[in-house]
C-alpha cells in the first residue's frame, strides 16, 4: 500500500474489519480515526464473546470495562496536558457501556483538570485522580496518574483472579498478567532514564504493583547509569533470557511476550477466561501491526524496515 487510503480500502474490502468500516469514506479517513474504528471492532468482539460465554462475561467483563475507562481517562489527561485538540477515542458497545462509570462524550468536553474531576465526581476515579490536580499553572503529572490508574486496574484484575480462578486457570492468569507487568515496568524504567534522565528514587514510585521481578534485579535496573545499560542488564538476567527471545527494542519485547504467550494459550488452555484474554492480546497485536504499517507508509519508511518492526509468527 502507498497511502493510508489504500490501507483502509484493503481492510474494508478484504478483511474481517469490513463491517466495521462499512460506510466509511477511505479518502476522508485519517490515522486516528482508523485506529479508533479498529479498537471499537475489538471491543465489539469482546462484548459478543462475553454475552456468549457467561462464565467469562460475569467476571472478566469487569476487567475489560475498567481497562477501557483507564485508557479513556489517561487519553483525556494527555489531551488536557498537551492543550491541543485530539480526535475522540473509541466508544464502548452497548453491552459494555451500560456497565461503565464514564460517559465518553463528557470526557471529550472537559476543558481542564477540574472539569475532568467533575465528570468523574460520582465514580471511584474521583478519589484516585483528585490528589493529582495541578496547582496554579503546574503541568499534569502524567506518569504518576498513569501509575495510579493502572495500579487500580491491576488490583481489580488480581482481585478477580483471587476470587474466581482456581487451579491451572489461576496459575495461567497470574503468570500472564504478572509477567506483562514486569515488562511494563522495564519499559517505564528505560523510557524514564532515556527521555527524562530520572534517578532511581524518582522512578521507584512509578513502578506498577503485582509483578514478579526479583527485588535485586529491579534495584539493579533502577541504579543503571543509562537506559541502554538497564535494558542490557535485564536481557542478560535469568528472567530476561527467558523472556527476550529476539534482538528487539524494549517496547517490542513486551509485545513479543504477549504475542508468544497468547498464541500458545489460545490453542492449549482449557479456561474460557484465559482464551478470551489471549484473544484480546492477539487482536491488540494485530492492531499494533496495522498502526505500524500506517505510520511507515505515511512517512515513507522502506518496506523492509516496516516488516522488521511487525510482530508475527514467521519472524519469531
């Protein structure tokens, strides 16, 4: 494909995104809109699966809803911090939107952090976000808000696992989320060192809970002099050698783990919850690949460089 229009046309005519793109004029579509449509398709699929498999929908739909709320709140905070208009994010399908605490149209209308707090006033997020209200002309502390929101999400996840999962299902779910959290923390450490030159004491409060990274390794990563040194220490650690199977960037390491783990679980797990979450993670990998292609085409990146950045079986 040579343009975003051609990509949208292909997705519309020859893939399972055909229905989601029905009525969309390819020539009027930009990257943000296309991403929102693809993610809305994912949530439509999730809602259908939750309705079909009640044992999954009854409990893990809570995770899916809270995760969507966290993404939407963080997106709103970034919009407010940037001061620039941003395209509206996706909306949840009716089956899930009836259970959400948030109204997306009101989030889109919030003009400042106080306005955001008014939107979430009668939700659990008001108490969570209020301590981060900026004073005077201070900037919104996006990293701390992100940590608080995802900490809330993962508490919800592990509460669900602790109450409703048993045996092998509990082991699979715990391992899937705990390892994903470890890799999220690795990405955070590397990014904060690379872009903000933060020290260990500044980064430590931004670490997500519920991971399994040994304290000794975590302290070593936090004390690393540079982002590259931190990543190399992780790669050469026993845990890193197990998870980093390819010569990829730190961001791609997290994506590759989710892809490999989910590909295996969706074929061999007997737990409906594990299969649903694996489907979600694999679908998100597909969306990430499409987004990567869109960006590459938009900025005329050589095809071989785009292909090298994709997450898919033949490259593993």
